[in-house]
């Protein structure tokens, strides 16, 4: 069931378990990222909006949490981060595929169909064009002396997938802190409708277990620190077929984000060497006549203003957000456009 495009047999109908899910209080919140660039149209694109939506009933959520906790206790999978699965941003987790009881329970309640239906309605991507890159159950707990290897947060990052979701399994009254933060939401004011879920700055905190935060995985995000108790979530990385993605859009964004990383490192290096400048011992490489004429050639190199400006935190953030915004506007092609761009292959395409 980890291959969603194979789940056509689980289409929604009147008797579907989806009906059961609609009997609990239904969260339906959407928060749209502000525009960071003016030069492009197409704002907001579907990908600018983050959705918080009820996916599981309280009973189903409880059942998932029970099965997951039993499995993690037995295997120790929540006791330390798994660097083999997520090398850079390792979480204390297990893959749903590794836990047959949870996998078959989710299958029995048609979990995948619910997720694809929602993602389809939010981002207009066909079920056949979505598949799991990863689907796992992660666990955060407040730091204490006994659990040094466990995790209490996840640093800001972008997922490998174009779409992602984080579904809360633990009732929110059992922990403090937590939630998913998004850098681009820092200056966005909560509204009457979302003020409970979106209380502080960048963080989205679902108000009931069974609710999922669904978003574009390329938006810079992370898990806020847990200060008390434990928080268990189901996380899905959902990939979108290549043919719906505009060639070059992601690589352009990665290049721009990479430039900002380099600028940051240059400033750090400059600071290590002393902000005002530094002396180079390079006289022996210079022609004798010039040695006497230029003070710079005497070896003194002032700190570069441009390095300071480009390494500045606000500047960095603005540039990161600009690249992110352009990506969100451009990466998805609608079906017609995608079909046209596929036509250049003249129908001669073999899909392996
Ligand atoms: O736990 C969360 O709220 C976010 C998790 C996440 O971003 C991830 O695992 O990639
Ligand atoms: Fe993530």
C-alpha cells in the first residue's frame, strides 16, 4: 500500500470508511504564505497554501498510536535517531512498511485514499501522479537526563518530496511545544479562524489528534521543540510525477539557496579572521616595484562590505524566501501544459 497509484481499487464510495472519519469534529484550516517577489504573476499558486485537515477519527488515531507505541517499545526505534534512513535530518522513527500491524490497520481504514483525495483537492494532482517517497512514524520527547539520544525537535529543512504531511497521533494535551514551523509564516498574523492552530509566529499546532498538516515539502520547515511530554506523528513524503514538474524549476531554486549558504560561510570565515580585515603574507609573490606603491600590496586586506551584506541574516532570509516563492509559482505545470511539454518526445516515451 506504499505505492499509492496502485490504490485505485480503494476508491471512495458511500460505504467508505471516509464517512466514518467525517463523524468527528472536522478541522479545515488553510494558511497561505505571503508573496515574496513582485515580478511574477500566478500568486498564490496552490503550493503557497498549507492545509490543516482532519484525516483520522479519535478512535482510529488512538488505535494507530497504540500499535505504533507497542512496536517502537519492542524494537527501540524511538530511542535514537535513524541516520541510515534520513542522513541529514535524522528522526527517531520507523518506516510504516516495517510495522505490518500498523500497515494493515491503515490499509483497512483506506488511509491512503483519504490522503490522495485531500492532496488532489488541495494541489490538483491526479492520484496516479502521486507516490510515497517515504512514510514513517516519528517520535519527539522533551529532553531529560535519561533520554539524551532521543529528539525534541527537527531543525529547519526541505523535504526530498514535493508534497508532505505530518499527522498528529498524540492528543495535544499530552505535550507542550511541538508543531510544525514554517520560516515563511514568521510575519503572518493569525486570523479569527486559525488563531488556535496558528498561535505563535511560524508554528502550526493542530488542535486535535488525527489532524494532518499538509504542505509543499520544499517550503523551509521543521518541528518545533517539545518542552514537556511526547509527540508522535505519521509523516509522509509524497512525490509528484516528473512530467507535472517544470524542468529546471527546482534546480534553479537549489542554486539560489546554495548561493546563500556560500555567502553565509564566507561571512563566517571573514569573521574568524577578524572583522576589520587581515594581513596576507604574500610579498614574496609580488613584483618588487609594486611592493612599495600600494598599501593593499603591503598585505592588508580590509573585510569585504559585500560579504557582510550578503551574509546578513535578514538578507539571507529574504533571498531564501524569494527563491522559495518563485519555486512555488513555477514548479507545477497544469495538465495541459505538461502534456504539451511531453509532446516534444513525439509520443516516443518508454516508462520503465
Ligand atoms: O514533526 C513535524 O512537525 C515535522 C516533521 C518533518 O518535517 C519531517 O520529518 O520531515
Ligand atoms: Fe520535513
